[in-house]
């Protein structure tokens, strides 16, 4: 894999730059909570929803996020009863997860305000 070298540290793989939106993975957490607030689902269903909403999410990172969120008490899961196939897990939001979603709402509103100010400043400089 080619990397861009900066000083003594290897910075980022070529083409993977935060300026391209490659590092917005934190938005996966509120998207998971939002989906599970509305209904229970297996991991694939949640991932399909998130990718359909335009939040880029790699599957391995997504499943790690589910595990971390479960360990933190934001979501819970149980074994899905399968019809001969390998059973998966069904996820649901917890009371703590519902509160976390409320907090995310305020946090995202704050981010939006900060982003709007930054966008206006960038536009002034580039124009």
C-alpha cells in the first residue's frame, strides 16, 4: 500500500484524506441509534440502512462499533433464531442508548453551527 510520508510519520494511505470525508465514522454511532430507536434489526439490516443514508461505513469497522456500543450499554443483542442458517444477532436500543441519541442530537446541532461558520470563512478566503 502506498503511503504519503510526512516527517517521521507515515500520514495517510493515498486517496484517504479527511478532506474527502473519509473519517466521518463517528456519525455511524448516531445512525445506528436512530435506526434501532425505530426497530430492532440484525447487523446487516442496520449496515444496509446506514450505507443507504450516505454514511460511508466499512463492514469490519461497523461490527466493531456495534460491539463497543453493546459493551457500553447503548445497545443490546440476542441470538436470532435461524432457519437452518448460522443464526446472527438481533440488536435493539437500550434506555441508555435512547438518552445517548438525545445527546447526539444536541451535539450534531452544535457541529452544524460550527461547520456553517467554518464554511462561510472558507468561502470568503476562496472567493
